[in-house]
C-alpha cells in the first residue's frame, strides 16, 4: 500500500499515522460526548483534553508533512487544489511533488 508514495519514500508515514490517530481520538471523543450528554467534571475534563490532543495530532500532520526537496506543505497544497473528497487519497498516492516534480 502506497509503495510509490512520496510521503513513504521520504519517511513521513509516521506523521500520517499521527494525523489519523488525532482524527480517531476526536471521533471517539465526540461519540462519547453525544452518547453521555450529562458528564461529571472528570469526564468533561477528559473530553476536553482528548479533543485538544486529537486536534494537535491532526494539525501536526497537516502542518509538518512537507516535500523533502522544496519544502512545500503537501497536505495544505492538496486541500487547496483537490476536491474535498480526493485530497487525502491524492496526498497518500502522490509519487512526485506537484511543485518541484521530484
Ligand atoms: Zn517539492
């Protein structure tokens, strides 16, 4: 899976996994929040901390995945230039940087 990906070749897959972990934590936290609407103080703090850490992980992936040659932020480029449902698959499958073509 993603054998020819620029991100995998440049050793940045751990950043993708961190981003997915953040999305998973946010999703589970929101499901928890919607399921148990009356939270005690500990649960509310746990929920807020989970949402904060999940957001940090997701933003880390978006802001720190870069082209190893020219330094462009690849997720931001694909979010701007691809449709909303294709940017992630395009990011994971791109074999060359769209700017420097390396
Ligand atoms: Zn580049």
